[in-house]
C-alpha cells in the first residue's frame, strides 16, 4: 500500500524509488494500492511527479487500485487537490476544477501533437510558442505576487522559463509535458515545475565510447553533463532556425541564475535527482521516465543577477573544458519578442 501523506518533491521521489526497489513494475500481478487518506500537503513539483508516475504505471499496464477520496473530501489537502484538478486527472473526481487560482497555476498537461496542430491552424512557429507560454507563466507569477519588476528582470525570468520549455521540444521525445506554478507571497518566491515523460537525459546526452565501456554513462553523470555549459545534447529539433539551435547552455545558465538569486534548482531523470542551492548539492534516488525540473526563484534577489556576467562565466568554463561551441543566439537572448 502506497500512503501519500505529503505530495512534495522529495516525498514523491522516494515513492518512485520505492516502486522500483520493490519491483512493482516486474511483479505486477501483486497489484498496487494507493491511498490519500492521510494526505496533508500538496506542492506543484510533488503533484507533477505523482501524475508522471501514474503515466508510467498506465503505460506499462501495471494493475493498480486507488482508494476513493469521497470520505476525505473535507480534508483541506484533498479539497485543494480537487480544486487544482489533480484527482480529476487520475479519475478519482469529476468535481469542478480551476486551471489557476490566487496562489497557483494548476498542474497542466500539454500534448505536443495538439500544440503542432494549433501552430498550423494559426500559421505561427514553435519558437513563438516558447515565447508565448513562457510569458504567460511569468505574468501569472508576477500577478500572484503582486510584483512590478523592471523589464530587465522580467525578461530574465522569461528566459529561465523559456529555456526549460525549449529543452522539452529539442530533446525529450515526449508525447506530452506538464507545467505548474506556486507562489509564496511571504518570501516573494515562486516555484515553477516543468516535466516531460520522454526518453530521459541518459539517452540524449552524448557519452563517448570509453564512458559507455566503463559504465560511467549513468543518470547522475547525464544530469551533470546536462548542466555543463557547451555540452549539447542530441537534438530532435534540427529544423529549428539558427537562433534556436541548441548549444548546451540552457540548463547550465538557468541553474547558475537560480543559485545566484538564492533560489533552488532540481533536476531529476531516470534513477537520480540533483538539487542545487547557493551552498550545496543534494543527490536523491528516484525512478522516473523523462525529466523533471523544479525551479524555486527568489524574485527579490533575481534583480541582482547580471545575465551577461553569468553567460561570460559559462562560456569561459566551456572553453576550459574543451567545448568551443558558443551559446546559441536564443540562449544569449534575454529580451523577449512581442507576444500575443
């Protein structure tokens, strides 16, 4: 029995690792039972990790049973989960839900085929979609916190979100992705989570023959390579305009920006998760399909980050490590386009 008490990032990582360690995906005849009877808390990263885990369970045809929530609806966490549509997405509720509220954007599932259909219908480009969805998320975050940031800081915020969205289309091979947002007014922080259910970093990060031979092509090493400036992952987005050609700087720059703003950056793929703050890095075990990125951004400190300095430092590091490739124009660009 899986008892979901706190739908937080760290807790859901442990849940995914538990499912893997106890061979739920192998001994599927034993069945899987999940209960929310003791649920006390939900945060966006935990909710999306849970939803992506349910995607995996369904994809692998694992028998499962979720205890109905009817008796627990008066619990604040259950009510909040229904309000955000989490329980509706897993078939436990048909109550009305809201895509956003006074403190959040609900976990939202975006199907890539639907995006491309709309692009064709409106005769626009995928690059414009990156800009539009990023600005939508950022404007909502600023509205939730009632902040009036300078244009420079807002553009830096948009850049951070845009690079994560762009990575999904460049590399993941996912049929859909999720995003969500939670604001914390007492600290002027916002947490944004973006996740895909694709092939994962290990299959997109370039490993040489020696690394594969020695078995160092692990999920942890794939994450660390993804955060190394100038080391570009294998892209399935070769048709992109030159400005958007991936150059291996997006994740590296975003991590540095968030650390400098005294925030928190987490990335999980396959069997490992790495969380970085200003002072430390934490490794956790997990078992997920695709890649999950959690960004907790301190907007009070973001205004002090100088993008040009971060970029210059990243390019110096790339050159020192033998990666001569420079950041793509899109990865160098903070200024956003005019968006609809």
